[in-house]
């Protein structure tokens, strides 16, 4: 930017700025637990919300009973929350859209809504991952299929049930900031969506680092599976703390390599979300790892039910992306090897722990051969 251009920039007086407006009408696409929880937050805050469900019977049940017992059993939904299985009806008049469908179906979902979404409407993703075939972040998938729409994300340490029950909850709303957004940040899509979600126990924070937020959301699911595996195998808090801390470092390296900021990874959408997901089998990622660590075969996990576990897919896409750009992610690689390459869980985590000794911080640039690389970890019940 030239000096003359800088002199021409308008000076904004906060006292005279137009107050920012939340979005009044929103569509939430995906009536699983998290989509229903976000729609509940918006409806409680007085927004006009249309929740799209893939199954007509589920949409009908939500409208008739104000419940979604398939995904949030026992939670009463706001009477004003309406559901539909018609995409065109869900998107009609929407000022902003939240997509909360599985990451593996995001491209197809984007293609399906293309004929129905008004031009320029902001789209926020509340699904997390990296596309397997392309290595794209999810925002890149949507940008390719729906050009001309601002694309952002809602992410953070949020269990759907607690959010729907209005427990105090914090999350990050991230969109890239345009030049106009820099001049009027209060009227940016990120700020307006944050205002739309703000109310009761739900407290959003605004970010312009979409890459950092997306990387945190994708990687944390894989690290949570690792924590679950080791917990299921009988290890306790020392092990989980080590995996969370070193997993955060893997997040930082990947985010920075893709143009994100390391500081974002230490916030709600990174370390916050990682800590929550790695701390409870309420998380499907942690639960899957825990069952595998107990020796339960994958087809028998979740009592044989076909449960979608995002980290299982992301273990492939995240490690493939890391290989492509030369970022070392040994924890994610270990999970990938167990889930998708037939590696023995005990041997894989023994190898992880016996890697060369490294420095922390990495700037010290030190690597020492492990003195006992072949000594196996003592798996089994380690509870005192």
C-alpha cells in the first residue's frame, strides 16, 4: 500500500459507526446432534432458523414434538425452531448458512445447495476435516463449488448436548477478512454471525484466521483417537497429557505451513477443542480409540452401529496432506497406521514412544537416538 493511499483511508469514529446487525434468518443444514444444537442456540436467541434434515421423518418429528430423540434424546427444542427436508425451503430467504453435515459429504452437499442459495450469502462450516482426495481444507472445497460466497467456520470445545442445554460454552467464529472487513470489522460476516449466536450460555469469539481454526478442528479428532487408544489400553493422565501437548505441536506445525497462525492453535478452536475431545468418551473420536485400545475390533465398536467418526477419515487426509507438504506429524501417522494400515496398536505406540529424542523448543535443532528403541511399553491395566 502506497503512502498516498494510506492518507486517503477514512478514519472511523466508533461513536458514529452503525451498530452491527446479527443475521435475522439463517439456515442450518444437518440435523445431527451438533446441527440441532446450533439451530437451538440461534432459535433461543430470537433468530428465524430453518433446520434441514436429510430424512423427512426426522424433520416431521422435530416439528411435531420439538425433540430430536435420534441425536439429542431428552432435550426440548425451542418451539420456534422449524425443520424441513426440502433444501430449497430451508435456504429460502436465508441471510447466512451453517453447514453441519459430515466432512466426507461436504462437496456433494455444496453441489446440492448451489441452485438454491442466494448470491453472496456467507457460509459457515461446523464440520471439521481435510478432504481425502484433494487435501483441501473444507473451506476450499466450498469455495470451489460455491464461488462468490464468504466461507468461514464455527469451531471450539463444544459437546452438542451441553450446548443445547445452554451450559456456558465458548467457540470461535472465523472468516477471512476482506479489505472492507478491516475497515468495518463490526460488520464482517464473522462478527455478525458471532452476534447471531451470542446469548444465554453461548459465547463466541471472532477470528480472521480461518486456516488456523480449520487445521485445529481437523487434527484434534485424530489426536483424540490416539488418546482414546492409550486410555483404553490402560494408561492414564501422564500419557493423555503428553499426547495432548505434542498433538498441539503437530497442529501448530501444520497450521503454520498452510498459512495459519500458531497462536490460533492455542485458542478455543485448537487447544481448547483438543482438550475437550481428548478428555471424555462423549467424543466419538475418543470413544472409538478407547474401544480399539481395549482390543475391540473396529466392526464391533459402538455395538456394531455405523457411527461416523470424523477422525477416522481425517487420519488419512491429514497425514496425506502432511506428507505432501513435508510436515512431521508422528501421532497422526501412528493413528493412521493402526486404523488403515493394519499396524498392531501396541507395536505402533511403542515405536512412537521410542522415536529419537528431540528438543523442545524445536529451534534447538537436536535429535538423539533413543537408548532403548526396542523396549516395549507395558500395556495392560495400569490403574494403581
